[in-house]
C-alpha cells in the first residue's frame, strides 16, 4: 500500500474507532440518535456513489430506501423472518429495484433523469398506499420483537443496536472507499466528468451507470432494512419525496464525491436541526434554506472545499 | 506498403450521412491498409471529421457499410469498436481535466482489463515523454502536453487503428518534429489515419493520401501522385 | 373545469421550462401561494365577496410574480440557470414556502366565498355558474397568453430567447430581463390558477402537490417546453382524469398516470404531441 493509501485508510479507521467509543461517552439518547445518523449515512453513501461519483442526480432514492425497508419488514411481519435473512432480503430488494429503475431511467439523462426517477418513486409511494392493508400505508407497522434479534442479541436494546448500526456503517464505508479507489471507481468518475470521452475509451456508459445505480440501491436497501430492524418501524412515509431529498442534502452538505461527506453531512444536518429545535419547529424551512444556500454558495460541500483548499489526498 | 489484394483493415462502401440538405459524407468508398499512415485532407467542411466519426462509431451512417477486416461494424456502438481496436483522439483536446495524468491514461489501459495496470500506464506515458507528470492534474498541463496526453490515451488502448484528428494543431515547430517521430514509430504495428491541415506534416508522414471535397472522395494516392493531380490542385492545393 | 385550471397552471410551468430550461419544482408552491393570498385578501378586504375576489385576482399574481422575480435574481441567475442546480434550488424554495405558510397560516384548510352564487339550471342538470366562469376565465387568460407570445414584441423576444439565448443577446435583447419576466409570468399564472380554484377547493398549505404533479404530467405529455402541446395535453388529461377516476380508485388512477408519464419521458421524450426537436 502506498503512503497515501495508508493515510486514507488510517483516517477512515480512526473515524470508526471514534464512533465505536461514542457509545461509552454519549448519553443513551444521543447514542440512539448517532445510530440513526449512521444508518441514514449508509443511505447517503449509496446516494453519493450514484450522484457524487457517477454524476447521476436521482430524485427517486426514497423508492430504493423503501424497497429495502419493505423487503426486510414484510417477510419479518408476514413470515416471522429473523434479522439476518430480513437484512439480506432488504439489501437485495434495494439492488433489484435500483436495477429495474436504472434499466428504464438511464435511457434519459440530466433533467429528464431527475423527473423520471421522481415519477417512479412517486408511483412506488402511491403503490404502497394502494396496498395499505399489507403495507400499513402512511401509518406503517411495527416490526415484531422476535424479528429484531441477531445471534441472540436483542437489536431493540441500546448497545446491540448501536453496534449493529456501526457495523453496517463501517462495512458500507469500507466498501465505498475500496470501490472509489478501484479501477471501477475511476471509471465512475470518468463517466461523471465526460461520458462521450469515456465511450471513446471503450466504456459503455449505460452499463457503468447501471452498475453504479445498482450498487447505490444495495446501500439504500441496506439502510432501509437496517432502519426497519433496528428501529422497529416500517412505513410508506419513507417512500415520500422527502426521503429522496434528504440523501441529496446530506451529500451536498458533506461534499459530493468524498467518501466521508455523506456521514458528515448527515451529522451536521442532524445537529443543525437539533440545535434549531429550541428556536423554531420549522425543520423543513432549515432543510430548504440549507439546500438553497449550499447550491448557491458551497456546491462542493464541506469536505469538497476542504479537499480543494487543503487536503488534496482526501478520497 | 501492403499489397492491395489483401483484405484492407478498414473498408467503407457508399458511406453516407446527410444533415438536412448538407451532404457531409456522400457515398464514400474508402480503403485503409494495415500498417500505413494514411492522411485525410480536404478543405474545411469537406466532411473529414464527420467521416472519421462514422468510422469510430460516434455517428451512425444513413447508408453504406463499414468493415473492419472481414467484419461488418456498420452498426456497432462506438465503445465496442474501441475494444476491437479502433481508437480515436479528439480534435479539440478532450482529456479529463480534473483527473491526474496517471488516471487519464489508466482509464484507457484498464478498459482492456490487463493485470499490470500501473506498469502499462507508465509505459504509455513514457512513450509520449510525459513520465514524471503522473500525479499532476491534467488541466494544469500545457496545451502541447495535453495533446501528448490525449495521444498517450489513444496509444494505451493498444489500437490496430489510431485515428488522429488534427493532432498538430496549436503545436510549436519543435513539438511537431517530436510528434512526427512518434507517429513513425507506431507503424506498422498500428495503422494511422490522420486528419491534418499542415501540408508539410502530411507530405512528410503519409504513405497514402485521400482528398475529400463536398463529402466525396476526389482522389487517393501517394503524396507524389496527389501533388501531381490536376483536379486536387484546382480544388484544394492551388486555392 | 379541472382541465381549465390545470392548463393555466401547466402553461406557467411549460413557459418557464421552454424559455429558461428550468424545471420549477416550486411551481405548485406558487399555485398554493395564490390560493392562500386569495384567502388573505378575502379576509382583510371588506365589502362584498366579488370585490375582494377581484382584488385577489389582481394582487395575488402580482405578489407571487414579484416573489418569483426576486427568486430569479437572487438564486436562479447566480446558478447560471444550470438545469440540475436550479431543480435543487427550487426544491429548497418549495420547502421554505410550504413551511413559511404552515407557520404563518397554519395547518387548516380555509374556504373562500365565491364572488357570486348562481346556478345554471338546464332541464336535465344544474351547473355552478362559478365553475363556468372559471372555465371561461382560464380560456380567456390562455388566449391572451397565446396572443401575447405570438403577436406582441415582448412575446417575440421571449420566443427568440427560447430558441437561442446567445444569439438573442447578440441582437441586443436583455436576456436577464426576459428570464426574470418569464419566471414571474410563469409563477403569476400558477397563482392565478390558485385564486380561481380557491372558492371551489379550500386553501391549504399542501395543496400545491397534486397540481404540481399534474402540471408535470401535462407538460411532459405535451412535449417539454411546447406551449401548444401543453394546452392540448391539459385538455386531454383534464378530461381523462375524470374518466380514469370513474373506473379506478383515485390512488390507482394516480399510479397509472405517474407511470405513464415516466414511460413517455423514457420512450418518447418529445412528448406525445410534439415533434422531435
């Protein structure tokens, strides 16, 4: 491993270590929040692989999150699947729906891609409402306690839940880092930077983008499934447009095309909203204002700016 | 020079692409033999760039056929043609400006999927004389170096046919000399098709020349034959 | 009836996309603002409902248009009208407007009295006079818009900018002003639709969602940026919306409509009525 590689992996492992230690110095309330942030960060990391690295600005990732959530939650609910198989089903569900979405939506690009993904996600949300007797609609359903155990650990209790969230986050982060440093990661960036030039180097842009979107779907599926299992709730509200905007916001905030940006963005937004709660309940306003401010004044996000100005080696 | 009876590397028959009323490429029959340096010349708007776009697959023809060896590639997508050995370097330098020099060339190398990615990338860079600049962002290179990088990307694809679209445009005289030496070193392993406006370069490098005007082939021959051709002189060289 | 209001809202979206290549996600929020402003005017202007309604018809589009013009100058222009960045920005705008109205106006739906109450009594059915008025008013506005675009100098300037903004600028057209005017006009049309609808539907801070979706559908089916296609599509969809709802539950109808639109965009990006650009 080269010097830069060592430095990069050390940084990422250090973050994992800090997060691991957090369960000992954070209050249970904040530790649970951190677990939630880590799960949402997994979702955002997947979004980042599609948007930040491959340049696919999707407005339909809520569909993939919900796919994972329901693919894990429904078997748990209907057939009493335990956490392990439910998790795997969720990841597969996210990837599968992403692949189908990609086969259709990737025939378009740019603005059309945004609208098409938005429309498919909306259709998915409405479908969840239509089958409300099974899906629970907007009210959703609680995942039974028996399905929330893994290897004898009760994932509805604080410590195992935190560790499970951290594990999923760490795996997601590691895979994401390895991916963007691999030849395929280089190809994703090439497609983002100049699709036509990439084609003339022998790449089929469609298959590269489809692969990136599918991987992104695996992440979204993992996050959805983890949310269902760790926090015990499944509902159609996770398929609404808000949950397509959130990962975009996190990624823009933390820095699109940086491995640590999604987590940082999720953390900062969470803290921002938490801090503002004392002043106003208008969370949505903060989200909206943050979106406008970021796109206007800091389109590279926090880590994107840091990389540009100071730390060129940041992945 | 290769015998005219063997199968050409590239053969087009009746290749046609019209844009509305503009006959950019109008029934072109063209043969490119393995191992030659073939120059494509003609006045501006003669259809040279459109013609090589058809060869490389960036555009699809309305009529006619293209064969690579014995294989019909008329409808083959551009990226598959690249994998079959047709590499195209852009007229306007089109490197990835925000990626490093290494990454630019590695992208070309890895699309063929070899194991020794780093070594092959460095070899391609060394071939054009860009060794030592691997870690630089491509946009920080001088214009001449960016053209060399573009060339390295083409070479890294290990092509059977390398299409160079106006490669010497904007280069200094000394850089042009280096470029000529480099292109000569490519044949006969790689066949070169060159669009070029600089007649000195064309006459010096090319083993054969095809002249296009108004989307049609006006003449094909050795540099001496083209120089002596009355209609070429009238249509192009004399003008 | 739905078709008329829909066409009005959709024409604004189509106009903005056509001239500026900006997909305004906040378009539904402008529509909602129009409705809420109509309620505010009706509540604060004394006198007969008709007077308040006329005041709202004038004030709401003007205020919303002014807000849109400010948005254009402060946000969209600075993004150089980059299509993707402007979508993100208008999403942010949508969030801010909705939350602001929720905070100021509250979560309740409030009715506005129609300016007049009479029914057209035909032998076989009765029809609300106000609904008829809405249809006529919407048609009149669309006709005026059409005339404005095709017959006036300002309309010509807008169409020139739509075709090629660089050339338009070279011919001395102030494209910044064209863009600002277009965005304001588009928002004003949405607000006007909101004012017209509010005596029939109540004003509510989330009421912009469905019209936004429907406007998208209309604009996409009609061919992005084609005003004529938009009008035809609004008519067809406005009429068929009722037809579809008769056979299916509203949710199922929406699912089918949404999927249809997505498929149109994937397989026939020039719209069902437009010619390929």
